[in-house]
């Protein structure tokens, strides 16, 4: 499988990351909410947890958005 592509398109400047299979990347979000959308491949995303709300694993397929607070 080719590397996964992630795209953030909430601002004027689009950002596109290419990840190799098995590669990890930590995104710092802000200021303000952003939307993450997979362009190709699939993405395993783990949200940041808190004491009151545990971390959550999410699988994204091409075209599926994920709101990042």
C-alpha cells in the first residue's frame, strides 16, 4: 500500500502530509478548530484523552473528515 496522505484545509494555506506505512505524526491544533481529511489510503487516529474522557481510536477512510478542536 502506498503512504497515507493527510490534508488540512481549514485555513487559506492548505497543508498536506505524506506518511509512510506505520509512520506516526503528532499534530498540534490551533488556534481554533481544524478539519483533518484523508486523501488516499486510510488513517488510524488516536484522540487525546483526559481524566474525564479517555482517548479514542478512530479509523478514517478517503474523504472522511475529522473535526479537531
